[in-house]
């Protein structure tokens, strides 16, 4: 344990108070931001390095996710990639967030993190600085930071797209704070792209949903081959708030994604759906957490994984129902389809229930494709790869169907593209 | 389909089917020609489904002997290649594929059979024509394939697929079982339509019920992995009154009853 901490310390060389101050100065951070970074650094020294024996890290080696070049000045900024149509923001290493006109005029307040002094009160509410080792690194050394705020009662149906570009040659630490004030509604599609071998992303997204407000958040991870990363997303829901989170995991070499909803206000409802399709030698590790902190809260999770080649998936799904959450309901389902003999999927449900008068259930399966299904489809002329593709598509279909219609097509296209590729590589 | 009349569509010679080392089908000779309706009748467990699945190329079976589809050997081909060449198996227990809609499945199957993309219009027309024969309700297309279907719905969808895909030869395994009388009539109409379209048909059954609606040209009795008798439609009526037992013995007259 001690040895590991020293290893990690060495790996993090450069993350000391002096260099952190210098980093902030270079970026032009204000005093409040710098102070927050230093508090995070202090927390980081107190947060133990993840222990492989502890459940959440049983399947992924944290050392593989350690950043190597923290606080280094970025290289020349990459050529500005085009922003998609509709409201969009692009976060790139070494650049200010870029907004398109639609984002500027959509009515959401979109600004660098800490530009509004109010951010200081809100940041860390859903993902505290000491949430975990990687979250503390992000808090101390985050690069591009962005606040997205839907003012009280304001509603925007069109999704705001946030494109976070990884970098094959550098560490990227994005940090998003999404705020829906009371009665507001917004949709954020957070898309992680780019990067490649040698790059590491450590991202944190906090979503604060006020009373009676609604947030839909789609997290798409489509890094280039070889990229590694750790993404944490937490939504905190106040009274009667609603959260719909969708995640799709496709890319990178090693990816750990931790998603969750904290149901802090009475009557809050959180639904998460996920699809992950690792292939080759990819390693995708997902956690979800639904923590019920208030009475009559509701949560639902449907997470589907199809593993091809020699890839590996781990899913840990935690439900915690606290003492003050009577009358709550929680459901969690994780199904895994193994597409080859060497594919592997682990699924670990963790249920912690501290009050009676709740309804909580879960289901978990891992199985290869049913050979009878393949024979049936092949007897109708479908080749073996086409039959497999159809079965996998069917496997994820009921999950994709839970996506609101306006968000579904894009994920369906990504899934279909991945399945077409699986069909070629076999 | 333009088949020369009286072409040999499906032939097999001394066909043997093994599961592991157990021989289940023990030397079958069969010849089905254009537009012929064959009934293969036999008690439960005699190996009828094994024969049908092996003809379709089920990977669980080891097969010895010859299988010719329109004169070409197919015993070494995959199930999908056999299907594309015009062999069809209506399953005794159609398999559910959750999440895959009937429409998307049928379109993929038709494209595979025709060896080309099928434009939506053409697909819809062909699908509707086949649905009409089987009196399948429109909302079928959006349902997941065989998922939560009643027995009768599954069997109707099997026969519907046969009409859509226009195979040269269809093997229908117990397509009559689990049907009420109305469904049986509808399914039989589909089968008769296929025969008029010159398909070769092998109706596998252990009841004679369907034969009230579909008149077979040739009836085979299948017992213990072998065809023990082949005759005209009168054999089916004889089986109805006498059962199978009198055929089980190598010297049938010795044990013949009533
Ligand atoms: N895949 C298999 N594995 C083991 N036994 C099998 C398999 N397929 C068929 N059999 C056996 O072969 C025999 C014939 O079965 P089947 O072909 O289903 O008969 P029928 O269709 O005439 O009722 C049965 O004893 C069955 O258990
Ligand atoms: Mg049978």
C-alpha cells in the first residue's frame, strides 16, 4: 500500500504546490480558482491510491490510468475542428472553450468554470474533491473547465453538444459543471473523441438538478485506439427533479467510467441506460451508483454489454438506499453478451439497503449467443457474421428504445457502425 | 419461379445423421420433385426433426451420405448457403430473437435469398402479399421475432416466410402442431399455394390432421431413423386407423391389427 502511494507520487511528479501555482498563473486563473486547486491538492495527498483488492478496482489497474505529463504546457493547439450544427461547445487542450453561434444564443449560460463566483459554492457538490484519487487529480489540475447553466424555469429542448477532444500526446483533464436551476430543463450530449496511444483523459462532470428541474445527459466515449481514460459523472437531484443519463462506450484501450445519481430530494427520479461494445483487446470498466437519500425516490438502470474478440468488460452496479429514503424504488439490470470464447464480462451488483419499505431488485446475466438463434437466422440465408450482427443489434435494441426519440438516432448510428466493424473483423 | 416440371429438387441417398457417435437417422433415401407434396410421418422421437435439421445443415450433426439440391451436392455447405440456393426449413420450434423486429428480419432474409438489396417498396409489397395469405395482422411487423408469439402465430410466420422466400424445396417440421382448426386451415392454404407454385414440399408430422387439408402425393412412414414404408395418400388414412405399431416389425403382417 505504502509502496503504491510512493509509486503514484513519483508518477505524479510535478504536482506540488509551487508548480500548481505556476500552472494557474500561466493560465491566468484568479485567486479563488488557485485556492480551490490547492485545497484539492491537499485532499489528493489524503486520498489513498486505489487499492486493487477493493471492489471498484478489482478489474482495472489504476496505474495504467495515471497521467504522465500533468501541468505541462500543451503543444501548439490543433487545427480548429468544425463544430457540429446546433448549439455546441468544443473543449480542446490548450484552448479556451469554443462556442458556436447557436450555443451563444441558445439561452444557456455557458462560461469557463469559476467565471461566475457562484460556481465556487456549487463545484464539488456532486463529485467532492476527495471522491476518489482520480477525481482529486482532476480537481487540482483540471484544464478546460466549463459551466453550463439553465436559469430558473428556462427550458431548452435542443441538446447542447460538448465535444471534448483528447490528445494522443498529452493528458487532458476536462471538468464540466452542469446546472439546471429550479424548474429548468436541458440536454447535454458530452462526446469524448480523438486521442490515441499515449493519451490519457481524466474527466469529471457534475450535474446539479434543482427542484422540479430535468436534465438529460448523454455520455459518448469514442476515443481513438490506444487512448486511456477515467470519466466520472454524478448527478445530484433535488426535490422532484428528473435525470435521464445515457452512456455509450466504444473506444480507447482502457476506459473506466463511473456514473451515478444522488437522489437527494423527495420524489426525485433517475434513469440510466448504457451500452458498451468493447472489441479487440479493449478493456472497458463501468460503475453505476444510485444513492437514494430522500423518501419516495425512484431509480432505474439498464446496462447492456456485448464483448467481442479478446476484449473485457467489468460492470459494477451499486444501489444504496439510505435510512431517510422510505418508499423508494430501485431497479438495476446488467446483461452481457459474449461474442467470442476469449471475451470476458464480469458483472457485480452491490445492493445496500438501510431502510424497510422499499422496492429494490436487480438482474445480471452473461452468456454467449444462443446457437439456436444463429441456426434459425442462417437457415433464412443470413451469413454467420450477419446473423451475429442481427442478434447483437437485437440485444441492445430494447435499451436503445428507452432513449428519447431525439437522442436515439445518433446512438443507433454509432452502434450500427461498430457492429458493421465487428462483422468485418469477425 | 420457373422450374422445369418434374425436376429432382431434393434427393438424398443413404443419409445417416449422428449426434456424437449415436446414429439417429439410419440411411434415408428420398427424392422430391417439382410441385410434389411428401408427407413424412412417424411417432415422436423417431428422428424426423433430426433429419430435417440435418438436411438444412444444423452444425450439431455429423452427416454421412449424399444430399443433392437440384442436382448439386450440398452436404458440405453451410445452412445459409443452402438457404440461398433454395432450401427452406419451417421449424418445429421457431426461435425467438428478441430485439429484432419481424420486418427487419424478413428484409434481411429476402435480401439474402435474392442476393441483392431489396428496395423498401418491393419488400413491403412482397411481405404484404405473404401476410395476406396467412391472415397475419399488420402489427406483426414491429414485434420482435417470435418473441412472446403464441404457437399458432409462430407457425403462421414460418409459412409466411416460405411464401416470401420462394424456396425450391421446403421442409415443414410439425407446422400443423399447436394450431387450432382455423389456423390449421390458413396454414394449409399457404402450403397448397406453395405447392401450386411448384415448390417441393416435405411435410413432417406425427398427426394426420393437416392431411385433411393438404393432400400429399407421397406418404413415407418414418420409424427408428428409417423410412419403413412409402406409398400414396391412402397410407395416411391407413395410419389413422391402424397407428404405427403394425409397421414397426420387420414382418408387418405378423403383428398387424384391426
Ligand atoms: N442435438 C441432439 N443431441 C442429443 N440427442 C439428440 C439431438 N437431436 C436429436 N436427438 C435425439 O434423437 C432422437 C430423435 O429426436 P427427433 O429428431 O426430435 O425426433 P422426432 O422429431 O421424430 O420427434 C431423440 O431421441 C433425441 O433425443
Ligand atoms: Mg420433431
